């Protein structure tokens, strides 16, 4: 529908420079430039390297997005930008750019929450989100369970990782096994050749005593250490390390905990919809296991296609579109980047 | 033509509106906030207020000039991405200029050291003669700036490091002195000679340390701090103010941050000629602090 708002979204919270354009719930463009290759040799994202790459990529990525959507900046109704959480220096590049575009083209700017944007992106694929919903966001930077009553208004965090993020665990285990970076896709592939039941790796924060205090929290640090110990013990004994079995068993431990807690969060809150987002949502085993378990309880699982699960501009535009439609006031031009932006703020108040 | 100038290479966020005519420049408005952590928040409202003050709309602008640094990266990028995004939205060219040059030009006649705070107890610096850059930009500890100025003006040949420390010492002293005299006059030669001796001493120290099996590669020995008197007449920039006692020359306390009009003046020829704009890349004088991981650390001990 042509009368729905045309919203542009800018994402620079980590190593992806993303610019997306949506009209209502329809995705028109999703241009992305990634600096992931520049970080690979460091085994993780280097903030300064990411910030440099954002500055270089921003203008050309914007050009591609506008061409893909066949619109000009003058046609845009509002500009949304990730103002947090994320890497401070990286966020700042996107926020400053958003203000530059907004100022020059005389458009309102919305500083939005990156995590809420991960939830909003699903509407581009599956239409309006039934609310309340439970959202599970799992990536190299976050592992959160959220109760979403009204995405434009606020989100209630139910739990989060108390140490490593889920994606971080994949990266660290991949490095341990000499598989490369980023670890998620490689372990997913390697695990297909292995037996997920071959090694019983620990399930963090699932013991009754842990559940009392951390019912919906996650912990992956112990799992990572357990994998390291298991591998080293093998190496010391001079035995070959069964890479595929280790990958499959590790992946099973992660997915088991994630899906069990997500389904439990749905049931406890009487919610019939589970949205999964973030880079780890692209994991094939996570998708299968979540659907298997959700089906038993009549819960609908919504997972956007992998390109929309990882960080991108479309998710920011999707959330911006919801905010504009709901009549939320835009942010002001002194909008800060907030590396620790809380989930209670879906957008920065004007 | 109306030109917007932006600079965030120092603790100041500067926005200025300058009119460029066929034969001159006219400053219309300028705003500045000095806060090393507020570039991201302050710059856009400042631009808006600067334009409003002059009754100018963004679409009236014909070009944007931005200070490329050197400066602390995080703040510097705010100014550059703001200039780039505005230029793209308005379809107007963006031109980059060295932020230190803005200060150097504004400092006027004579021999001037421009120094800005590079944090970590270092300064970004360059030297100017009658507003035109002679050396730099570079980054160094304040006490090493004099040595860097002399070294930059010394023929490469004399900078060659002989493996024998004594040869290096003799070479450094004789040639640096000779070069310094021809470059900056006899007055500065005393400074150069002192520097050469200090460098020679450092080289001897390193050679000795290497013989002792101590690896000092990549890390120069601590040389004594030497002022820049004799090399320049005065200094400007907030780095010059901060380390005034080290430099030992008069500091222009009114000239601490790059003025917008001076930045535009540096690009005026390109603006008048309608030269194509350029992608704005910061003057990165430092490499990112990132270390490649070595082998995997065992968790079992
Ligand atoms: Zn994310």
C-alpha cells in the first residue's frame, strides 16, 4: 500500500553495515557490507576495525539500498538507526550518519533498540506479530529471552546469558577445533556428519538449584570449557579428535538448553508464539528442535530467513516502520549512541 | 557559494557556515562545543543551529568541507560521516582537509608548531611557515616532537642505521647537524646536535642491550625531552597548550581548535573550480590496537 510509511533503517552496532528500506511490512531493499573477513584473523570482532569499515561502507551501501528500492532520500518518511546496544564506536558512525541524512533531507530520525529490531524483522516475512509473544535472540553478541507485549512500547527481559553469548560459544569451540571464524555456520555443517548423542556435554543453568535463580538465564562458558577439556584429554592421550561428533554434541547441548528455556517461557506466560532471531537462529538444528518441541504444546515458531536473522538494516527499518505506524514521537538530533541501551527503551524518546 | 565546514578532530565539535565568492571568503556563522565525548550528540544540533542562525536551509549549501584529522578516531569519524551523509543527501561535493592545516593557516606568519592532543600522552603535530605546512602531520610524545621535526627535515641517507653503534653515532651527529643548519639555520643547530647525541646514546644503549640478549626491537629507548625553541617561533592548538612546558615556546592561547573559515580557505580553490568531491577518509596515523591470537591456550594445567 502506497500510503504506508516508507522507512529507512541503518544498522552499525557490530561488524555489519546494513541499510534497509521498508514500506509498511514490505521489504524493498536490504543492502549489506560486512567487515567479517577483516576480523577473521583476530578470531573475533575488533571494534576499531569495525568502526573504520562502517565509515567506508556507509555511503556506498546507502546508494545500493536506494537503487534497490528505486526510491530517493526525498521519498523517505522516516529514518531509523540502531542507537544501542552494541560497540560504542561502531554505533556512533551509524547514528551520526542517520542524523546527517535526517538533517540534510529534513526527515525525522528514530534511535532504536537493536534487540527489539531483531524481533521486528520477522514481520517482514510473516506479517504482523501476534502479541504477546516470546522472543529468543541468540547471536555472537546476545542471548536473551524477552516477553513482547507491545513491541512499540517496551519489552520485558526474562533472561539473558550470564557469561558468553551463544554465538560466542560457537566461535570459541570452532576455534578450539581449528575450524575457523565465524564458528556458527561451520559447526552447523560439521555437526551434520557427527552423532549429537556421542558426548554428554553439560547443559548450563538447568539443574534444579540453578533454575531457582536463573530460570530463563543461559550460561555457555562451562560448556565451552567442557569441550576444551574433552578435546585436550583426547589429544594428550594421543587419540584422534572426532571433530564431527564434538561439533554435533556441543551444538546439541546449546540447542537443547535454548529451546527448553524458550518453550518454558512461552508456557509460563501463556504465550502461543515464539520468535527466534539473531545469527544463531540460522542454525539448522535449533530450528528443527524448536519446532519439534513447540508443536507438542501448540506453540507457533517464527524464524525469519537466515539473511534477516543476522544483523542488517531491514530489521531497523522494520522496527522504525512499526514506531511510525504507532505514532511514536521521533528522537531528537542530540540522540546519543548508547552501547548499553536497556530493553525497556525500544526507541530513544524525543 | 555557501559552504558548510565541520571539524571533530579535537575535543571541539565545530560547525561553520562560510560564503565562498570569486575573490574571498565570508564567515556567516560558527558554533563550537568543547567536550571530547560529545561529538556524536552535539554536532548535528550545532549544524542545525548554525544554519538557522544564518537563515540558510541545508539545500542552499553548495559544498561541505570536513577536517580529516589527525585526531582521536571515534570523534573524528562523527564529523566525517556527518559530512559524507549530508553531501550524499544533498548531492553536493565533500572536500577533506587536514585539521592541523586549519590551525596552521589561521596562525598566520612565521614558523609555527601546531599540536593537538592525541591522548595517551602524545600529540598530533605539524609545522608551518607562513601558514603553509612544512612537516607532518605526525604523532609523537611531546618530548620527542623536536627530534621528529629535525628527523623529518634530514636527508634519508643520514637516517640510515649502521649496525655498529659508534658509526651510527658519528653519522647521526655530523649529518644531522649539517642538515639542521641548512634547514632551520644555525640557531636550531644546537637543538639538532643535542638530539643527535641523544639518539646516538640511545643507539649505543640499544646495541649494548642487544649484546646482552635483551630484545628492544620496535621500542626506542627513552630519549631526553627537548623543547622546540629554535625550530619554531611559537605554537598553537590545544596540544600545544597542554604540553606548553615541554615545548618551551609561546603558545597562541586563542587558537586551540581548527576554525571553520580556515578549513574552507584550504579547499577554496577546489570549491571555486567545481572540482569533484572526494570520499572522506580520516588521517589514520595510528594502527588499530589489535593483536592476532597466537596458539590456543590450554585450559588444563
Ligand atoms: Zn544483533
